[in-house]
C-alpha cells in the first residue's frame, strides 16, 4: 500500500469496507491505456496488440477506449504504438473526467482545460470531440508546458492550442464564453494507490488549506468562463473531502441558483454529505468518490457541474499578442493550392479535404507550415499561445517535407509513397537506425516516404535515396 488511510478519513468507511480497501491497495495497481481513436479503432487494437505483445487486457468499465493491462504490460512505453501516439498510458481513474461530458452532435464546441498538463485528459477531450471545434489547453507551470505540447503533438490533435497563464484569470478574461470546461485541479494526491511515477506523501493541514483555497479560486474562474447551459467537470486525484466535497459546497454557496451538481449514471460511487462537523449542500451527493476498492482504481473524485444561469463577473483585459508578432503569416491562396497539389501528387493525400473537414487554416512561420483551428482564429485571434494546431511540414530548400505529426495522424489517408520493411528491419528502424542495401523493389529516387512494417504498422517517415533509407523519426521517439 502506497499510503495509509489518514486518521481523519479512517472513520468514513464501515469496517467491512475498510478491509476491502486494504486488500485492494495491497495489490499493485494494474497499468492502463487509452486508445487513440483518431488513429485507430478499439476493435483494430484488440485484434492485434494483445497477441503482438502478450497482453491480457480487460475494459475500463467507464471508458469505451480504455483497457487495463493485467499481464504483459511491463514495457508499454517501449512499443511502437505508444511511440507513435496510438495510445496513452493513464491511470484508469483518470479516464473518468473526459467521459462525464455530454456532446452535442454536429456542434462546434469551445472547450477550456484549465490545468491541462501533462495533457492526458486533454487528449481524451480531443478524441471525444473527434478533433473538431477548439480546446484551449492551459497550464500555469512553465515546467509542465513542454510535456503538454509533446503529448498533444503525439496524439495528432489539430483542434488544440496551448496557453500558459494562471487558471484563476480566465473567468475574468473570457466570462461565459466556453461550452465545456475541465478542471483537473492541483491537489495533494491522496489517492491511497498511486502510480509508480506519482508517489504519495504526507500532507500537512496548512498545505491542505492552501490547496483548497486555490481549488476554489480555480473552480470559480472556470465556472465564470462557462456559458449558461454549459458543463464543467471538476476532478482531483485526492480522497480528502477538503479538496472535493468542500470545494463543490463553496461553489454552490458562492453562486446559489446558478450552479447545479448534476447526477451521474455512468457508475455508482457515493460522496460524503458531512465531514468533521461540517455539512455540505445535499447536491454534493451527486458527485463521484472513487475509493480504490469500488472499481479497482487509484482513489479519485469527480463532479459534473451545470451552469443554469448567468453570474456577475468583473471583466479584465486578457493578454494580447497577435500571431504576426510571433512571426506567423497566413498562407496565400496560391501557396496553399500549390501545397495541396504537391501532397496529392506525391502521397495521394487530400490536404484540402482535411482542412475543410476540421475547419483549419494554413499559416507559415519561416519554412514551416501549420494548420490552425478556425475557431481559434475567429474567437481568440490575439490570445498569446505556446503552440496551436498541427505542423503540416516544412520547406527544406526546394523540397517539401511533410511532418511526422501529419503523417502519423492521417496515416490511412496517405495513399502513395510507402516503403514496407520486414518486422526485423522495423525494429532496427525504431532504434533510430538508417537502413542500407534495401531490396531493389523499395529503392528509388530521393524523396520522403511513409515507412511501415509487414503487418502494416506505421513507423513514421524516411528519406529514400537509391538503396538507402534515412531515418526521420524524431529523436525523442527513438529507443
């Protein structure tokens, strides 16, 4: 067991449930993955991955794209599928928030992920949105922005932009603008059953007080940024009521009649209505408290909040930095048509159709071309961003090189320009090796090709020159 139940929480469970809890947390927490349905299907993954790697899997009961890997999952992060963004390694409990939102079929929704890093839950939102609309993935920590950017890149998200700002400011900057808001709040991490990469530690009462104050500020900000009729999900990986039920109670007291904690039918995990003599609003009982023994997960808490009326907000001007100041320029129509034609001729890829379907616009920054979400350009044209949309590729002299992100995201739509390697050669490729003395059938003139193995598994891009294949895998993906 990673952490003992804190003394002030021990009485919250009946003796029989405490025994079940102790038995559960004494067992190692099975790793879990969430399949990237932008790049493959759950069925296609089920037909190939378990047999390929010897996994024994079972579905996560509240996430259709989630699996627990009960056996054989020791090297999940070393698989080609993980390196190429076909699944995300994530605690099963952390898959819950993304599943609580209701989606409006055919609607372009504005989403705000208020504390997004490292990006696991953001990628979940992107998949549930089918990469449509716009999600602003914000985090205040400069140290956590890079993992957020990389995870969205690997996922192949076109509809996301990354920002770095205090989450407490968004309500005043953009009151009642967003259709959906996610707040996976900074917390003490008292989940009782932590993943190896996130160990539990004792938390002082003073730390709890400071965290609760921050959580309330963030929740109020997110609620202010939410439009009436919209939905907000509040979540923590802590089981302490001061970070969960008490925070929701504070929101209901702050906005009586405007905030509603909605009942959740996805699973049953009752919350508390009182703690240490403090009684909470009965509506708090509609949230979910995932004790580890209920669904064999880490401890977790989540709530679905509906905004049923407008609330007063003192507006503040948001930071401004037009894209032009960051060196971006829109592609001219002739440049765009030339690029679309070249990709169609060399790789059979219909970039124009992708831009139209996902509502993207092409902008250039130096030799690089990016596809940016139209909703970002329309609704937040001068909002400073760290990154936006997806890199399409870049000009290297007279040659056009499609990006790794584009190729892996839309792999099945590239109808030409492929090279197939043996499974053994594919393993060498994933180690970053350059391949020489290729069979005559795969040799050819210089140019970027899509690399796959005999099973059809994508392996990224290569540059073919005669019987030599130069490896273009990003360095961070080589193992």
